[in-house]
C-alpha cells in the first residue's frame, strides 16, 4: 500500500512537471511560428558583374533565392529576362545590358520566381545605379567609294532589301541560352577603333561607333566568340560579307567586311570555330574586322563583354531549384557584388567607315 502511494505521488509530480513544461513551450512555439518570415520575405542575394554599370555595357545578374523555384524571370530597362540555373553554385543567372542611350540614374531590376503547384510566385526588386561611360571623340577624314555616298537606283533597292532583312533577323529573341562561358576575341590582333567613339567628319559629329574594329589583313581567320547558331551568313550592301551568330535570348555577335564566309545559316558553332576570313567588303576604308554585340535590339560594347567572367553550362532556363529556406534571422536583404574586371587599355590606331 505504501509503495502504491509512493508511485502515485511520483506520477503526479511528473505529470505536473510535464504540464508545466508544455504550458511554457506552447506560447514560445506560437511566438516562433508567427515571427518566422515567409519565404518571400527571406534572403535574396543579388550579384551584378561588373559592379559599376554604364551605358553601352553588358551586365551579368546572378541571384540566389530564398526558396525552391521552377523558374526565375525578370524585367530590366523594359527587356524581358529568363534566368538559367547552375547547380554548381546554386545560382540563377542571366546576361543583360544597358543601351548606349540610357541616361545616368537608378533603374530597377524586377524578379519573379515561379514555385511548384499553385503557390504564389516570389517577387523581389532592386534599383541599380547606372553611370555614364567615357567614350572618345575622334577627328577623322575618311573616303569611301562613291556608291556608298550616292547609291544608284538599283543600289538603293538592295539597301532597302538589306534593311528589311536586318529588321527581321537582328531583333529575334530565342527562348534558350546557347552561350556557355566567357566570350573570347574573334581574332588575335590590335584594335583600330572602339565601341562608342564619336567620329567627326569634316566638323560634323556622326553616330557612335557600334562595334569594335580589329586591324587585320585580308584572309585572317575569324573565330566565333561563343557557342551559338548561325543566324545570317550572306552579303549585305554596307556590311559586306557578314556572319551573325545567335547566342540565345536575344544576344547576337556580328562579324562584318569578310572576304570569305566559312559557314551557312542554321549551322551550330562552338567558341573558337572559324566562321570566315577577314577582308574589306562593303563600306570599309580598307581590310579590317568589325565585330558588334547586339542584345535584344541594342548594341553593347564587345570589349566589356569579353571582360566578364561568365558561367559554363547548359542553356536550359527552367526545371531547376533555388536555394535556402527562411529562418528567424533572415529579416534582411543582402546585396553582394563581384569585383569588376579592370578595363584593358585600347589604342585607337585607325577607323572604319
């Protein structure tokens, strides 16, 4: 009988302790539940390369999201962005740009992450500062063939046809990224004119130079700057023999004044593949290679593009996951920026018409 009383007393004591512990923990668990932020309010990490954005420059946006995503899209300066995912760094990334005409100021990157099922998408935005790049003004005297300054009726017809061709092809935006890794120079040679330079003919300022010129003799091999598909490979009146490579998502590289074209439209190419030989066809003052970069209808500086360290990998943009989950400590937004690659000096030693 005594033992039963002792056991009963011990059970009552343990029951009271358990009940007290539960009474203490339940409010604490409730407090943690209501104070833990939802995924949309957790950490977003946004990285921009280069850190200093300028007009005419490309930019690589890299994003780590606070939760799992099926896809990530965005808008930047009125352009639609489709991000790709790399499992190595668990990062979403996209290559974009700032037009030459963009004025200095703050511009917003809008992000929208699609989640599985019927969950609400994750939304995020951040304003980036865009500065003014310093582009040179060059006083030059150029002479070109008479047909480029006063074309005949037949030549005007060809110019008009070429204009329609360029409008049709150069504004295409394909859904998947084809480029992989950094862009490389199309030729091993010194440059003779730079992007953004304003040439002054007889005291009259002309439109900014929309590409990068390499001083190479006729017959120099010209290589693809990155992986892609041949979009154009034909003769155009002003551009001469030209090749345009589609790297996906509206990113194109253009190669003008070739003496010979080594590829045909629709061919897949890899970075470093020979696509033609340099020359002086079209409106050119002499043999050289003119290279341009066009992103969703706007021209960007090829030299700045080649300075970016870009991710390798497949171009499929969807079906991947973001990283991380929300915690009590994640009531902040972190912005981390890659070091900017130093600009390489470029000597202006000539010009192209």
